[in-house]
C-alpha cells in the first residue's frame, strides 16, 4: 500500500472508518432461557456534523446461543435519560429541547407498556436548574424500589440577578435595604450580581457549578431538593439506600476553590449517606481519599466503591472498598497493586464503572480495568478477595463491561482490526470461568483486511532505568498496513497518548485505523507512567516528565525501526495534550529525526500552563512537587517547570509542525499554542496553525475532528 495523497481519496477513507458504530450501553431482561438485549450505539454522522445514537434489540435463546429476532437501528434524539423501573412495568425518560420561544425545556415522561402516562415540565416547577445527564461525573437517574419516586441530579437553582440600572431589579425590593431582605422578605432579584464569577468543575464540565440531589414524586408531580448535603459540597453519582430510606452519594468540596474533575479521580471527596426520615447526613468513607462509583449489591446488604489517594498523579491505582450495610463495617476487597508481571493482575485502573455490576449471588461482581496494553474485564469475589480475568477462548484485543444482569455479562469487544461489537458471556459457574458460554448477537466479527497489529514489550536501557522502580518495562502497540508491494515499507507515525497517566489499549482506534488505511504504520507507545502496569509505573513518571517519557517513546520507535518493517527515513510524531507535550519534545530533543509533526492542544510551557489550567495541581504532581491550594509558581518552581517544557528546546526545532487548538479548552490554555506558534514563526520553522471554535480539549465535535484528521494525513503525506 502506498501513502494516499489526494484529499478526495483520503476523505473517502475517513468516511469509511467512521461508518463503524460503538456500543455505548446495554441492558438485559430474561424469561427462562430467553434473553432480551437492548443496546444503544453511537456513530459519527459526517453529513449532519453530529454524533448520533440509535437503539437495537436482540432476542436470544441462551440454551442454543441462537438469535431469535432483532430490531433496529432506531435513532434516539434528545434523550438525557431512559430508565426502566425495577418491575419492568414502567419507563422514565428525560427529554430536552427548545420550545416555540427557543427557550430550553426538559420534560420527564413516564410510560407503561402501552402508553405515555405523564409528562412533567420539570424546569417550570422552578425547584432546580437543568437536570444533569449521564456525564460520567455527577449524573444519575434511579427509580425507587417502590417505583413511586425517581432520584436524579440537577443544577442548583440560581438566584435571579440584575444590574443596578435594570428596573426589574427593584421590583418588590426595598431601595433602602442592601442587606438582601426587605421587611423579612427575601429579595427576588440580587442587584449587582449579574457578573459575579461562578466557578465550574472545569474541562468538559463547564455547566456543572453546584449539583443538587432531587426526588420526583411521580403521583403528585412534585420535586423535592434534598438539603442535607453540606452547602460547600457538590454531590453526584447518587443512588437509593436500602428500603428507600435514604440516599448514598459522592460529594466533592468547593473549598477553597474547585479543581477540574474530568479524568482526575484523586480529588478529595467522601461517600455520604443522607437519611431522609431523620434528616441527617453521615460520612461513610475514609478521610484523605478520592471516592467514586458507589454500587449496592442486589439484596442491598453490601455497598462497594472505588477510592484512590488524594493528590499526586491524576489516575492512580484504585482500591475496591466494601461496607457491610448492617454493621457499617468497612474493609478493603482489592488493594492497590504496586507492580505486576505481564500475566499478573496489575490493579484497578478505570475511568468508568457499569451501573449494574453485581451477580445475583451478592458476592461476585465484575469491573473493567486497564491490564497493561489492553482493556480487560475482571470478576471479583468480595468475600475471598479473589480476582480473575474473564477471557475468550481466542483472546484478541480488548473488552469493556456494559452490564451484569440475569447472570449474563454484556460486553463490547474490539481490536485494532476489529470494530466494536456486542458480546454476551453467560457464566453458569462463577468458580469456573472456563465454562463461560459466549454469544455473538451479530455473529462473530471478521478482521479488517488492511491492518496487522502486535503488542511489543520494551525494556529501558541501563542508562534509562528509574532507580526507584528498576523492574519496570513498558509496551507499545504496532499497527501496520498490509502491503501489496513488499519492497515498499510504510512511513511510521509515532503516536503518544495524553494524560500522562492514561493508556493505549488494543481496542479499535479510529485515528490509528485511518492512518493505516492511508498507508502509514503507527506505533502507539505506553511509556512508563501509563496506567495498567501497577501503581509503580504511575509514580515513576512524577518528577521525570520531559525525560523518562520522551526517551521511552523515542526508544520504542528505534525498536520498531530495527524490525525492518517500516521506512526509518520517514518518521512522523503525533499526539495531543501530554501526547502533544511529547510530540513537541521529540522534535526539540531529536531535531533531525522527524519529517513532520502534528499535535492537538499540546502542553508547551509548564511554567505558564499551571496558572491558567483547570487542574493546576497536576503540573506540580507531574513534576514531583508537593501541591496545596496555596501553592504558587514562584521563582523556586518556575525554573524547574521551564527546563521540563518543550518550549525550552525551541532553538533546536527544525521539523514542520501542524498545530490544532480547541478554543474552548480549559485543561491546556490556548495561550500554550500561541507561545509555540510565535516562537517557531520567528525562527522560520514551517508551522500550520488551526483553531476550532466551540471545541474543548478533546476537539471532538464531528466536523472539527474530521478536519483535524484530514489535515494531519495531508500534512504527513506531503512530506513522504
């Protein structure tokens, strides 16, 4: 395969690789051996310039594994939530949209099996702001066991504000009383507060200011806001406690100021129990931990949740904690894992937990976790603390957990050459995972013809061994386009992930598939500091960014070239965020190596980044510097940050670079890109600088993402 160069041909390939949908969620219901699987899928629509969702259903005979019927796809529009009640007789849907006056509306609709029973205009009740959707951080939407109430999160209702010269601001208010009250009556409008700064929870959570826990009484069509949580805490991930007597939720403190939460699980937080009848609140978790994802067992006897140390790297190894609800005794089920061999359990590393994860025995549960360079599903015995990995007979790629219901795990599986597909795992005996029955509702997947892949293991050379963590190795995933001409080797894209504490896994990656389809080889490097390799890997990078990670990536590239399967004279660097940090470091530290580079929202100058980011403490943690809320980038810190920054190598840069910047990025200030742009332009280095309004750190809007990918391939192809 030769590198494609014509925009029309490249656009056709991009459209092709975007035609594969991903499974977003699934639920199951069962009658004997007949299983009904309802799944929701997401897919980019390049013509409508949006990500669409559609539902599908499969009816399966578990005894034979045969699909009896299937329906869909059926497009889903404007749904924030869609939940079936515990009995299966009712369904609740939250739908958002605009009214005829173009004002935002949210409707909570209740259905039975034959008709819509009720529509409630929740915003018109003026009890709270907008209902929070499934944002992965705060949102939840749960039926009570009695099916008379629904628990959800919404933004706190803000007071009305007005300017000093707005006549409405003085209606029903006393002109002589600036205390906020008039004759004991609260002001209806707060004068002079219309421009008061309101902190948000940062990148991709800019509409989250102060969530509150709400309960809808379905019969009365009334909403109550639970007031027990401390005023300086934002609750989230709420769920009903046993007998609907209270609510369990996570809570993050506002004080002294909010730090960005997206991908940052190390924030100090607590598990709260709100007793509705007593009107009391109790903290269930430990001091000094970051908590998330509380989940009750089916019989409501046991509560589990994940926690990590507060502070330090942002995605550390988690513990699984168990609380016996009757005694309130707390214990560790799965502890932090420091280091592990390739075949050993490396600890829990995850950004998400399935809503339904318990088996019916109230003892076993399933989680997904990063396991070196793959995503794996593990089954945990909460009594014996045994952890086992769920594996298919022909293990390929990665698997993610959608739900555990009716003794069946719904999974989404993929590999670099297999798009996402739905897989069911029936576990007849939890003590013997070799007896798992696998069902493929859409048939077993076939591999894409144009790509080969493998996982490579790399050992640091003696001069690169971290003395505190000397046993660490790391991995990369090498993807090669299948060649029709064996004498022509593909150019190599060196792809660095962001984070830095994240990971590439062996799932289907649209960008990598696109690059290979266009004629490039890609190596995705999981340098030391990546998750899924034990806690030591994460900790090893603190204080060593700009050196250990850069050299790991460069060395992995050299290992690939030594295999003789790529064109070592045509090398390209690519990555975003911390991957952009590494990309710009590579072209600065190895100025004669790369023909071109491309980066999205890169970290360029640590000394200026930390003060403007939504997560300033992460810069300190990555540098191995202790942080508290009083920390400043003073003269003692600035020099260290500067020396670790790509901008400090700008005098050596020769490589033409494409930069792509989301103008709504709160994680890496857009000034970072401008600094690099000006530095390179003034030194005569070729640079193309693209900006994307309305896009945040991920540049994930469909049209912007497509433009990024097209420009990247064209930028590289022009230099082959």
